[in-house]
C-alpha cells in the first residue's frame, strides 16, 4: 500500500520518463509535490525502491528505472492531469508518519529464509533454510525460484540496504553489470554487492565509500541470485 505522496511521486516520475526518456531531477520532484526540501523526496524515493516500484541506477545522474506501477494505475494518454490516488492508497496518520513510513502490502507468498548475507566483508556461505518468510507476490517472478536473506553490515547503505534488512533474491546464475547480486566467492564466502564485469575479472562493489571494491578472476565468483526486493521492519 502506498501513501498519497508516494503514489503521486511514482506517477510524476512515470510520466516524465514516458515523455522525456529520463527521470526528473530531485528539485523538479520537490516542486511537483510541493515539498519544502529534498530530504522528503529522498525518503519517498527510498520507500518506493524498498517496495519494488523503482530502481536507482548506480553512477548515473537522474537515472531512476520504473519497475512496475500499482495494479490499479490507469494508463492514460497526454491529458497532463494528475490521477488521484486510489482510495485504498490515501494516506492516514497510521499509514505515514513524519519519516514517511509505509504500510506493508498483504503477503500471500512465502520464500525460504536462507540465513545471513554480508553487506561488508564476505562471511560464510549461505546457510540452509531455517524458516520461511512472507513476501508480497509482486516481488516474485513466475517460473523462478526465490529466497530471502538477512543483511549484516553497512557496505550497501548508500543503496538503501541497511543492517537487519531482509533482501528477496531471485535465484539465477547470470546477472548484468550494475545488478545487486548474491555472489559466492571462492566457493566459500557469500556477499551482497553491485556486480561489475571488467574483461575476465569480476568486481564486487560496495555502496559505501568506507569499503573498497574487491576484484576477482571471473572463475572465482559464482552468482547465486539477483536482488529483487527488500523488506524492512520499523
């Protein structure tokens, strides 16, 4: 469930990308939503990213990819009018507090929680599932296997991934440069990082300047899956 502000921002970004082929600047978003500062936009963007509606592309200015729109979003042609948020998505004191928290959507699907994954120095390889966790069906792709991992560490904090978060991962052994992946290093250590390919080498890049990028021969890194969603408990 999105709040009114989250919905309005998502629609604004969607319309600008459709019209211009590029997402609006933070100043344009701030003006469109009549907010006083860009910090409110940062919170809304983070909430939309955590819910799986958008993805920020690393190292590219004004690069926001729309992953999906709400199921009841009306596709409309150039009227220029902003669609009202559906009644079920209007914010209330319980739906959004001063920090822009959002209501979790009902989950009808569960995936195995495989243990902990390092967002920092690699730790031991992925454990066997100890329990299952409910996730929104919108995070999952039909015909693919998914699992969840608890994040430990802060090396992906600038990508909005915090210590204690749960990441939802689609199991796959290939990924594109720039994806956030679960990588198994030298068949014994698993870590969550941005994937960068450089010839015959693979770079595992943090989203925190305090951590260095680690580079390995391609045959020493095995992709275990690509991150497709994030769950946070407040």
